[in-house]
C-alpha cells in the first residue's frame, strides 16, 4: 500500500523499475586499482622492463603483497598460498624468470613470473643482507646474528646448499667481532669478477672472499684517527659498494662517513661524506644521519665515468627540507690505475664535482630508492640510470629524472594503480562518456623514455557497452588524472589525461582540489579548490606548445580570468586551461559542468554561482539564504532552531531539461541541494547572446545533507539531463515530463520541481553516504545507495521499494563518504587508504578475477655479464665463469641448471638443430650426467689447449732469451778483441 501511495504522490504513472528481480542485485568485484597498504620495498628489472612493489601488512591486508607492473595496464599480484598475518616484504630482486623476496620473518621465497605463484620458501635467522645476480642461480644470505655466517640458496633447485661461509672476520679481529658487531652488515658481488664476494661486518671491517681460492683474498679496514681505530668496532658498517670496474671498494658507516680502498693494495685512498673530503677525521664534528642505500653508478656504456648515489648522510642541522633528498656525487672519469699516483686516485674518490640533490617534497624524507637503468641489469642496477624512484616517509612514491632530479609524472609512464601513491589521492569522481568521445581524447604530450615496457595484456572480452566509465582522480600535488576504469573488457584507450590545477591557478603552494566534475557529452572539465577557485578546462591544441607563456595576472575576486597562457609547455593537445573563477567564498563544496555550456558552483561560505561559458560570464551569484524558502517555525521548532545556527551551503548540483510544475513548456533547469536539506530550482532563460538564471522555488526535505540530485523522464525513466539534443528540442516546443529524484542522508524523495513535496522513503537504521539513479545497460533504472554500515541497497522508481541489498565488508568504513556511483551502475568505493574497488551492483556476486596478463616477454633476453679486462687477466686475475661458480658452490654432482639448459636449447635452435660435439639426435637423448661429463671434458680440452699454447710461448720466450744472451756475449767479445788489437797493433 505504501508503495502505491508513493507512486501516486511522486507524479509517475508507471513502474519505471519493472523487471528488476530481487536476486539480480548482487554486486561483483570487477577490478581493483591502487596499493592496499604502505609500500615497503621496490625492485626494477631492466631486462624484462618490470617493476615490483612490496607492501607491509595493514588493517585491510593481513599480510603484505607483491605487485608486479609492466607496460600499459599489465599487472599481477603475488600472494603466498597460505598467508600468515603481520609479514612485511623487506627486499625484492629479479633473477631471470624468478622474483626473489625477503620478508620480515626472514623468509626467502621464490616466485615464478610465468605462473605468478610461489614455488618455494626457506626461513633463515636474522637476515641482514640478500645478494643476487641476474646471471647467477645463487642467492647469498648474510646473517646479522653473532655467528655472522653467509649461507647460499640454490635458486634453480629451490633449496639451500651445504656451502657456507663462517664468520671470516673472527679469525683476524676476534675482539671486535662480538655480539651485534660480529654479524654481516652488507655484501656485494664484484661487478666484473663473479668469483669475488665482498662481505662487510657490522664491526667495520670488509673482506673480499675468493671462491677460487676458498678464502679471504684481502681485508680492508677504516683508517686510524688519534692513535686508535676510528670506526672498527666503534661505528657500525652499513654499506659495501664496488666501483663499476672493481678498482675501488667503498664502505659506508652509520655516522655518514664513506671510506674508499684500493682493491689491489688494500690501502685507504680517501675518506669523505656527502659534502666533500674528510682529511681530518679527528676534528670531524658533524652530526649526520646514517647512510641508507648507496650505489656506484656509471654513465652510458662507460663504466669508468662514475658517480655515487647516496641516501642519507646529510647533516641533521640542515633546515632546508630539499637538502634531505638523494645526493648524487659526480666523481667523473676514473684515472688510469697503472699510471696514476695515490694523490690522483685520492682526488678522484673525494670528488671535484658539486653535490646534486634530488629534492623531496616538503616534510618528507627518503626511506629507500631504486634506480631505473636503461638496459643493463648489471653493476648493481646502476649502469646508465634513466630515473630514480624513491619511497618517502609519508608512504608515497616519487619518480625523478637522473641525475637532475626533475620530477617525472607517472601519467602514461606507470600503471594507474601506482599513481594512487604517487602522490596520495584526495578526491575521486566519475563520468560516463560515450565511446567515440573517449576514443578521441588522447592527449599529445612530450615525454621521456618509457620506464615500463615489459609484459603483455591478457585476453579480455570485447567492449561491453558504448559508454566508458572515466574516473577523475585528484592527487595531493594538485594534479588530476583521468582514465578509463573499464568493464573487465577491452580498454581501447588505456591512456591517461592530466591537468595541473596549481599551474592553472598560478601558484604552487596551498592548492588542494576539493571537487571535480566532467561533462559527459562534451568532455569539458572543471576542478574546484579548498581556497575557493574553480578552473575550467576545454579540449584543444596548445598554441604555446614548447614554451612557457605564463604571465602574471591580476586577481579578480568574483570574476573570470582567461588563463589560456598557463597551459603546460609539454602538452601539445589535451585538456587546456580555459578560465579561472575566483569565487573567494571558502572551499568549493559542489560543482557541476553541463553538456550545454553552463557550470554551477557552490562554496562552503554559503554562496552559489552559475557561469555561462559562451561569454564566458557569471550570469548568477547569490548567497544560498536568498533563494531558499525557510520552513515555518511551527514545524519541528527544536530541529529548525538548531539548523538556523548552521551555515547553509550547496552540496549537490545537477542540470536538467523538463517541464516544471505549473508551466506549459520545458526549460533548462538547475537544481541545487544544500547541507540542511533544501532543494532549489533555477530556470535558465535566453537573454540576448547569453542567458539569465531565475529562481523558481525550493522545498525542504528531511533537513539532512543532500547527496544526489537526478532528473529523469517520468514516462520513460531515461535521464532528463541537459544535453545538446534536449536543449535543441526546446526550439520546437518539445516537452519533457520529468521528476527529480533526490537522496539525502536520511531519505529518498521523488517530486516534480519546484515546490511539490512528492513522495519519500526514510532510512531508519543508517545514514546514506553516496547515492545515484543508475541506468545499467539492458536494465530499467533504480536508485542505488551506499550506507555507513558498508551495505548497498537498490530501490525501485517510483514506489521506492527495496529491490535488494548486499554487504560489502571489504570497504573502508571511514571513507564511504568519498565513494562514487557511475551512471551505468558501478560502485567505485575505497577498500583501503590507497585502493579502490570497481563493483557493478547488478552482477552475479563473483569475486575479484585473477589477472591473465603475462609478465614474461620472450623477445627480452639477458645480456652477457661483464667480465674482467685483458689487462686484469694479464696481471694475474683468475677468471671465474658462472659455470665455474656452479661447480665451486654446488659441487660436481649438481645437474645443469634450467638457465644453462635453456641457453643450450637456444644455441641448438640457432645452429639449425645441430650442437657442439654431436648430432641433434644424440643431444636430445643426452642425460644431465652425460651433459656434465661432456662439459667437463670440453673444458679440460680447452684448458689443455691453453696450457699447450702457454708452454709453446714459454719455450719461444726461453729460446729468444738465450739468443739475446748469446748475441750480447758475442758483442762484448768483439769489443774486447777490437780494443786489444788497437793497443798492440
């Protein structure tokens, strides 16, 4: 009976929601975008061109996750099969087709990038350092315990091996190697000689272990100061870093000091900090923060042109936050070791170039960073870096060019999920654009080299509808990014649009976006700020392309300013700044951009304005109190008196075309809802070349905040929004019978504007946080609401009968007010601080689908590892190949690794099926034992060839020396006899 009465009171004669079954309201989880908790570690693979992001546990994720991102929308999420709570990922590393992870439980796990599953795991004790190499099948695990041992994990066989290095330093420095000083602090593989591992102990000493010799080749210790060891056993070691050519070794210490040793002689060649040389260690009084990650980078393909990338080490007394960033110390070309003096070598490591600081945002400090090299995965990922990505103490990411430190926008460079923490998101909105309109909105922007190029998008369904849900994401740095969230189908335009609100406003401080809205027909966009400005953007070509034409503009409070000169120089075509409206009445609280050239704006200061973009001009502005009709004092006196004490301001705005109550014609209408439950109607009428706005009346609802205003056709149920087609019909007196569906925090109301009360339904148990009338494809319209108890419900039109409800326990209860609903029926809701879920409400209740994207690109192969130079070989350095290292660590009984087998298969394929030492049929039947024997025989044969050659060389050299001695003796004898002849004859 109540439903029947509501239908009569609302003025809607037919059941517009007929055909909706109660079981049809069953939300799916279509997709997730963002990072579920704080980022804890990063890793980049230049060979595969992939980025891995590890996270810490949070309320919304009991265990940390690993996200792997590739080009465009390629991504996979790695989770253990049996997750346990409270585990955070500490380190990630790419090795061939594997991803190696180390978590806070000291557990080393292997992940197969082809299947994106965990293949094995093993727990260690107090892991302080995990070292891998892209060309090796071994992971070296250093322990921070008092044992100070180094264990080895076989990545190919997914198991630990018996090979182990005990605490080598105790044999040389037993007194200093006690307690926490005895543990391994850092390790590093030689960048060229794979047979050497530098092991640094917390006590301060560093030893270079030779796998070939089976022991420490040389010890390196810090210099003495004032008659005692300055650091050994006193200041903890934090870093061990090789020079790219292996000429020098650097030890970084907790007090911010860096010590450089000559590897061959073991001599200290220099001591410095991030500011310069430290010749007087005893007089050093700086209070520095501990050194974080340090990498010895090399420029281009020249490993001898180097510089240090240093996190931390800055003086605590520095007040400028920008100086607390990442330091790049340009050392320049490495001197020729054989011909350089100690002074020259010392001058090189102390540096002559200036310190370049990659500045961080104010108030944030760097927690860790990862370099983005262009091609090579070697030299500790520091050869020819393109960019650096840093984790900040705030939990955000920042990407900067290297070494200049200029900020790189993640737009169209990184996956949209990464942009949620690059930086954090403050506000989201959604617009349902036509497919053709969205396909035409591809911005042309000057950008550098792409960061992520790997992976392949998995197979998806063809496009589902001709409408694309485009999300509007406002970030903390005042940028707004716009992109297609998709329908779990083919995303034909995966690109992102970006606008810089701070640049358009004309200042880069105190700019925070409070409201965003986009016209679904024209693509015009507007953003409102917390300081009372509204920036309007239109699609177009930048006539100032490539140059900064920004000029100082006089403020115009309450007026419009042409800001087309504030276009981004790098943006050739896209959303260009059009006009700036300085409302100056407090934060913008409501904003709506129509498809017919009007923009309505409301502010928390209690003002409302309508802008006509044809001029452009402000055609109406007024305080809210001037156009609303106050309720009589006899009704709800207590509630009314408390409401009058509050400042009333707009909270929801919508444009429509319909016939208002008492009119015989349709007109363009603007509907405004307030925080105190008033809903006002304006008529927009032609006036010369522009329009005028006239208040037509208002009603009072429940007295709560108005959340949503949706005009619909009362006969068909279709949207009655102001579009170009509906406005064109006004010329021929086409009438649109319409009603307005208004949702407040405590009720739904359907009425015929502007003063009819209509019909309503109250929410008795919960407050509504978000609502909208939706029009799903092939389904009738309904009202969908999201409540504070994390339930969503659907109501029919006009009876307002509950069609269905569902609980969404995965949502963040503190952010339901910030959730939005699309016109096609997708709920875009926050399920964490930096993650959203896209859920169509009329679905089948399915969970989040697993991504089918592929991370492995077969065409991307690992380049050969750099090796020692001819000069190093001649000087006596023994070359150890990866195969040699496999034998030294794994023993002779270890089968060849998958990497070796794959390499052999590639060689066979390149040779047309034939192999070295036999036919293809013989090699196909060859077992691993035969293979190993053949490899050993071939190596022995090659070594015998080398021995024969060396013997021949020795024999030739001996013969040459004998000939020289004989000639010299003959010359001496001839000279002596000649002298005697002259004397006697």
